[in-house]
C-alpha cells in the first residue's frame, strides 16, 4: 500500500487558484543573474540574490554565502518551462570544492516546500520553538548551532508549485506531477545546477524527508543512468514504503511497534513495560510482530479462537488498547483508530506525524481524529519565520506567496519502484552509502516500516556494510526536539565523513 508522505493527506485538500500563482514581481537584490524574461511570465525563472553571513557551529565561526533565487527547468528544445526556487549555502573559507561535500535537500508531500529541513534541521538558521518543538511567540529564527554547514555545502530545493517555484506558461502538469516525472525533471535541473555552480568534482549527497525519500531514492539511479552523476550518500529521513510491496496483513502488523512506542510515551502500558526504557521495550514488540502477529494475521479465520485471544491480549499489552477493541477489529488496528482510541478516556487524540502531540475533537466517539494535532502546530511555528527569513535576511523580494504546500494533484503514483532503484544504484556504485533516520513516534512513516524497507531492499545482506539506521524518541520531524537535533546532526556529520573515501580510493568491489 502506498503511504502518503509528509503532510500528504492535507496536501490533497489544498488547491491554489491559477490567479494567485501568477501574481508577483521579480526578485531583486545586491547581485542578480538574469536572462531575458519571456513576455508571458510574471517572474524571472533565472534570478538570484547573493548575501554574506556567518554562523557559529560547535563553537567555531563559519563564514558562508547564500545564493537565493530560481533556476529554470528546460524542455528538450531549450525553452524554460519552470523556475525552481532554491537556497544554496557555500562555506567561503574553503576554496577547493573538489573535496568539499555538497548535500542536496528535498522535503516531501509530494506538494511540500523544502522549508522543514531548511530552517528546522540542517540549515544555518533555526526557527523559534521550545525544547520539544512547540511554537512560541514572538515568531522568528536564530543561528543553528547544530547546522551541518561546517561539514558540507547545502542546497534546498522547492519542486514545482511549492515555495516560490512556478511553471512557465502552460507546459503541461504531467511533466512535473508524478513519481517518474518528478524524478526526471529534477534530475535535469540538478545537472543544470551542478554545471552552473561548478560542483562536478564534489562528493554529493541527497537527503530527503517523507515523500522526499521516494524522490531521492529514484534520483540516485536517475542521476547515474541519465546524467552520469555518481553520489557518495543518500539520507532518508522518515521514509515512505519506497514502492516495496507489503500486503494487507504485513502492512497492518508492521504498525504495532509504533503503537507500542506511543502507548509507552503516554503511559498506557503495564508497569513492567513502562519501567523499561523505550529502546529496551521495543525489541520485544518487534519480535512478537514478526514471529507471532504477522503469521496470525495471515491465517485470518483459520486462526483458532484460543490463539486469536492470546494474540489480542499481547497486542493490548503493547498498544495500550483494550483486548475487546482489538478482537472487535479482527486483530487489524488501523492507525486512524489508534490515534482516536488511545487517549479516548482522557478526551484527547494523538498526532499522526508525531504522537506526542495531543488534539481535542468535537466528539470523543468515532474512529478517527478531526485533525492532525502536530501539523497545525508545525505550520504555526514554520510559516512566519520562513517568510521573514527569505525576505529580511536573504534579501529575496517578491510578491509571490511562499507555498508551504502547493497544488500538485493529481499525482501519478503508478509503478513506484524507487526502493529497487536505490538498491540498484548502490549495487552499481561502490561509493554509495545509505543512512535512514526515523522517529519512534511517527505514525505516517513509522520506524519499523523503515527497517522493513532495508530488509527487503537488501535481502542478501551484501550492502549491509554501507547501510545504517538510527532511531530517535521523537516524531516525523525528529529534529524539532532539541536533544534529537544535536544527535541527528552528529549522525549526519559522521555519515558524510564515512561516505567520502580517502583521496585515490578506487570505486571497486
């Protein structure tokens, strides 16, 4: 089953009018690189602004420049069909770009801008939130002392109809809005970017979050096969299923460890489990899931009554739900029901993307929450700072609305083989390493499904020495919790260092 990625369920509900998308002025600033503007455009698809900055990371001052603006997507005839908005950070005290890593960052949706990891994770500024990630006022941003700009240059990319990226004229939505179209045009755009900014020699990394993991998994192979651009690393933050088939029973069973993590956090488990740490408790649930629950669900009505009751009792113990509720649902507990039912007696729901967040519904009855509690909190926290930062700090001036989510639907999801594409890219390229980062409280792209991806992508274990997985006691955006921001960025630095071989190391088995 295809799992809609970061904020996907709500992105489907968003539709911006064409008129709203076509109002705006050119970006302007201290230094601008322009091509002639087509007559039918309300913005220039090739305009940039350059600004100079410093950031303190791990008590060291890092000087850098930010290039903010748009770069075209070209069709086969050399005509601009879209302008892709990006922010490119280069450390300026390192002159040899041949050894300087470049990390290319995408978020998900699929109709989401790159704002989330940009000002919430790896970039040089960080939005104002509390220690656990909740919004605070006044809105704003500060230096990100955990940014990975000390270790790698960074570029944040907004796909078409997100952020400030727009189509030029009416080239056809099918050129952009689908798994394969998305990978193809972004691969072409990255080729243009690397050429323009002279980064062919640099070790290159892709990092994607949520649907962005589908995107970068496909791009890893696309860049190799269509552009002869070979990567050193891919980072998957809160990955989707990557097109790897589960089946109904497997899909249902794999959610239980996430249910257990959430029940542990909200203290809905028995005391013997609550006395353990989260990391100590979860392996027991994972073993039960694979060795008992999955076979039981596959048996269906063939499962005898005593075994059914035994499975339901164990599920109730781990998930914090009543045995009766589990039996009434034939051992199949949907995520929607879990988010509604876990704290029903307290008149709360729990969040989809981060189950530490609580919501309040109109009625306690029902089989699903009225809204995603965490998403409204995140939009509350992120939207003012990104608009303030781009305009006031990076000097990018435009009347366009910055689209946190954009109209990218209908999205063509057919023939998703991105997990296999990533495996193939790793098999072909001995340099290519993979890091997966997951939050235990993420119910949209849950951590155990991320582990399952790796087992199925590499069933022989031949790639195991180049694959790593890290889990964090947070949700979909694990980096919003300050403690996990430090840990996860440290993991990124270590991964980049490991994936860049010593000079002269041949790419061979």
